[in-house]
């Protein structure tokens, strides 16, 4: 079971008997939403009840489906993982499990990156998924391979892509990981993985 499928299983337990399992979630692209500075891709927004979650991905889709579509699904394709991550973000927001639904405004981008760099001082980091500005700030502290890193920095596209997910899976339990931004908030929250989004709301 991959990381995102594991998050689905955990979420299923957390909302069990809530009556929401068959609730409809509408997914659509959103080209106007302010996004986190780190991930690169297309924003897919999920609406559930009065909450909206989103994920930045290279595998966008537009569809209406039920929360339960994810239950037991292997989520082998990136487009399926895109849907699952967006749904997890919206549903965890609806149940107040996840408090980081939205990216910070642009004024907070520089301090966010500076604080991330300070947190990583003295550590070697590997980037899973592209992250704008991180290479310039971390410089020689970024490694070429995950094996050489002390910590993995993971973006939304990083856990959705086949290569990125495989990297994260191989490192689980052996490497520290920090998931970046609102795109990864739901998965990180339900699985208890360290999450970085100090100015998100």
C-alpha cells in the first residue's frame, strides 16, 4: 500500500460512521487561487461541504466523485493520487483535522523560505518534486541523491509522481521527511508526518 493509499485508510477510520463517506466531492482546475511558492504544476481544487482543499499537480483532472471512491483503491496512477490528495485536503479541512488549507500571501514567501533554511541548517536535504527557490537558498546543502540526505523535502507533485512517490516510499522509516505547503497537508496530518507551512491558513 503506497503512502497516499495509507492516508486514505487512516482517514476512513477517522471519519468512520460520520455519514459523510458517500458525500460528493467536486474537483476542478483553479487558475486564480494563490498558491504556495514551492510546488510547480496545475492547481486542482476539491470542494466538500463548506470546505475547499487543493493540490498542485502535473496530472490535473475535473470530476465529481464520492469520498468512498478512494477506499481500498490502490491509487497506482498519478491522476488517481491527484484526486485522492485533493479530496483528503478538503475532507480533513471539513472535519477540522487539517488547519492548513490555503497558501500564505506572497509577502510571507521570503520569510517562509528563510525559516525553512534555518531549520535545515547543518543538514543535507533532498528535494522530492521541484520547489521554487529552494536550490538557490540551500545551495550545497541539497544532495543529488536521497541516499546522501538527512531529510527529504516533499512537495505535492513529489508524492503524486511515480518517481517521487517511490523515493518517499523507499525512505519511510529511515529518513526524516518534511512535507511542504497546503498540497501535502492532509496526507501529512493523517499520517503524522512533519509538515511545513508556517504562514498558511
